[in-house]
């Protein structure tokens, strides 16, 4: 887990850092919109991360189509992706 100290030595230590990866960053306008996005993403067995007021989902064509269809604001970015739960795919 990011921030976890793996080893402490004499004068040094090793800490886990999360690598940035390609994600779609959703900026919901309302709480209801955020809940709708979370429901729809989970209903498709994708994972979702919460980053402050933003929601992060994998940068995937199916997610891009979903977010476009829902009419929510989103953009491509790179960020540490620490999803809630473990989702699964059917493909």
C-alpha cells in the first residue's frame, strides 16, 4: 500500500510509492451524479477510485463510452489508481 514502510535500515528506509497510470478522471457536478457514475461503473464490474472530489476509472474504451453516454465531465490523465474493492471483468 502506498506510504507503507517496507524496511528500515541504518540511516535509510524503503517506502512504497504508487505508480501513475492512465485513468479517466471524472469531475461530478453533484453527489447524485457521483453516485450514478459509481453505480454504472460497478455494474460493469470495473473498479473505481475516489480522489478527493474526483472519481478515477481505468482508461478503457468501455468506460469512455459510458461516461460520454452519461454526459459527465471527464478527462484523461495519469494518476495513482487505488481502487475501492476488487471488481472483476467478464472478457
